C-alpha cells in the first residue's frame, strides 16, 4: 500500500460514508440505547469477558486476560497470547466489543503455523491484516443481527435481572446506533472510518509542508465539524487524544480503516463459497468462520503479504466497494433509508 492506494481508498469511503452518516442522523427512525443503559457490576463483566473467550473459540491454555485502560493484545511469541481490556460500570457494551476485537487479534496469533515459531514469520503479516481480524469479529460478527441472539443469551447469564427482558433486536439496535463523536476509540462502526480519514488528511498536510504543527488544532476542529458535525472543545478531546504521532507513527492510522474494509470482502467470499454466514453467527458456534480465516489467513503468518492473502482467500484483489456496499446496505436498513 502507498499514498496513491490510500488516496483512492479514502476518496471512495468519503464519497459514501459522509452523506450516509448525515442521512442516518436525519432519519426519523433512531435506534435506542436505553435497554442497555444502567450500571453493570464490573466483576460480573469480567466473568462475561471470560465466557466471550470460550465463545470465540480461543485456546484458553495459551491465553492470559488482564486489565488495562486501553485494550491491547500481545504476547511472548507464537501461540501464547496476552489480552488486556477494560470494564466500565456504566457501559457494558464497551467491555463486550473490546473483548470481541482483541480476541480477533488473539485468534490470528494462535492460528499461525507452529512450524514458524522462533522465526520472523511467526506473527501477523501487517497491521492492516491484523486489524482486519480484530474488526471482523468485532463488527462483521459481533455487530451482526444474527449474532445478537447468542450474545444477549450470554449477557443474560451474567446479568439476569437487568437483561432478561432485553431482546436480541434491542441489543443489535443499541450496538449499531450511529453517534458522531469526538473520540476515535469510542466511535461506532459507520463513523469510525471518518475519524481515520481526518487523521490521514492531517498527516498528508503535515508531511507535505502545507501546514505546521501549530496549525493542527484548528484544522482538526474544522474537519471534525465538516465530516462529523461535532465541535471540538479542547485538544485533549481533539488532536492530542491518540499516542501515535507522539511515537512517530505517521501513516499508521490508515491501517485501521483498511482492516475494516478487508472484512467485507472476507464475508462476501465466505457466502460465495456456500457458508450461511448468518446461520453460523446465530448458532453461536463460530468454528466455520475460524476454519475459513485460519486456513486462508492465520496459518500463513508473515509467509505471505496482505495482497497475496486477500487474493488467495477471496479469489480477487482487494476491492473497497464490498466495504462501502456493506455499510450502505446495513445502515440503510437499520435507519429505514430509501437505498436499502
């Protein structure tokens, strides 16, 4: 991937997602988050997190779960993974979807060919590919209407008094509410790529010399108003919210959006090969999805690059239109838009 690739990618995303977000916000049909609001005991949230590890099919003998503010996945080497996440008393879905996301990273690392251990091949091939695994389980599985049934059943097990009367559709609606926000890591599925787009455009302007560091806060606020319609109150909730630039990691942010986009093509290929994707998600047994990704992506470690993996897994090169169509179809249906 290079600048030309990302320029084309983000132009396609912007063309579809910016007006789609505006249409969703203007729609009379607005999903409610009320059924999932309230205080949820943090200790029971961690018990729920452990059950999500089982549900996603990780090898628990090679898995460690810890606590942190910003979720991450790491580990000492092939096979063994260390996942850390957070639990907020007033936001049970934050723990649920952080776990689904990080466990996607963990499945990738656990699925790499054992023969690659102690070599440079024994990890994921790129950050974009790694994000495609985490965001596949968070978004394409976790935020699907089909998966809402086994997920709400698992959540009811740990919070029977609060969730016994909450339906799978109510969970699906609450989790997929479009809510333009200031903070990238708290963004919903549809607005998330716009947070990345803004950072990409900022990096382009900085590296080309078009702007200098002192211009960043004002341009940041301008872009957030333009793309997301929100007002940036301070730098903490603005340009200083991420650690990446302070670490010199320019050009890293686009991998998050690219990883999200890869997932739409995986899902299309799975269905094209005969998998009943919704039935698999609804069953709560994700083995067919793990086997598909495991044989086509995970096992190869770094022996193949992202282009080779996409071509081998999907039978064609990467195509952003699977992603924009997925977002358009899904959110048009949720919000009752004409293009559904």
